[in-house]
């Protein structure tokens, strides 16, 4: 397959197969990214143990879904040089939120937090986007917890990125009572993390603030 047909124009769309074709993402693939970005994605995306190519081979069926594929793909570009690629992938991924399993929606919000929060001092909207993702993930936390317990019976719930990051944001804003409420909610729902330690620390900070 020639370089032009692989990364280039509509002429190359007939050659694009793999996961991009399976999830009907060919038009997006050709219009959302530059040639260099497509080349970079193909070079970087190498999931261990996977035989499913991003643009090659005929895929008849797969155990994943479009949202899972896209939030996982975005994670490969979570660095200061490649985040513009990750942003485009996550922007596309939101189209599949309403039709995807709750755990993939949960992890999609985690990906947004992980990728946008590091850019909070560089991008005007990064903090807002990360904070909104925390709040959106928290809204579905009870449903996600139920799904985790069904998927992994007998296991404790893992950590919760939205609760954790929002508690950090609120504590840095010196909103100690708000931080405590967030941590108490996470603790009550059973998400993994040192929530009691955070609660105790913010109680102390709150008392110091009142005494001043």
C-alpha cells in the first residue's frame, strides 16, 4: 500500500480497512487529521497482543466498540507533543457516549480528565473541560459502580478519576467543605482511594481557615 493511499485523500479511502472502516470512521479519518497526523497515529498505536490493525485488514467482528476503541486510542497520544491528536479523537468519541456501555463511558470521562487537565495552564478551556468531565463521571458513578460489581464480582471497586481529580481541584481552590462532600460521596459509594485521609486533611484546613 503506497504512502499516498494510506494517509492521503479520498482516493485512498478504498484502501482503508481495519478498525477505522469497521466503525465507519473513514470520512473522519481522512478529514480530521493531516497526513502527518495519520502517519503518526499508525506509527504510535501498537496495542500489545492485538491483531486488529487500525487501517489494514478486513475485520468481521471485534469484542470492542467504537467508544472503547477511541478512548483507548486517545490515551496513546497523551503527551505534550501529541495531545492535539488526542483532542480530535476524544471529540469524535463523544458521538458514541449515548449508545455505549456504561463502563466505557466511565473510562471515556477518565481519558478526558487525564488528557485535558495537564493542559490547564496552556489552553483556556482545558480546566473547564476536565472539570466538566469529572462532574459527568460522578453523575454516572452509581451506575458505573453497579456495572463494575457485575463485571468483577467479589472485587473491590477501583479508584475513581472524577472524584479524585475534582477533590484536588476543589482543595486547591480552598473549597474545603466542597472537597469533603466529594470525598464523603466517593467513600459512601465504595470507590477505592484514601477518602478518609482527604476528609481529615480538609477538616483541619477548614478549621484553620475559620480561626484566621
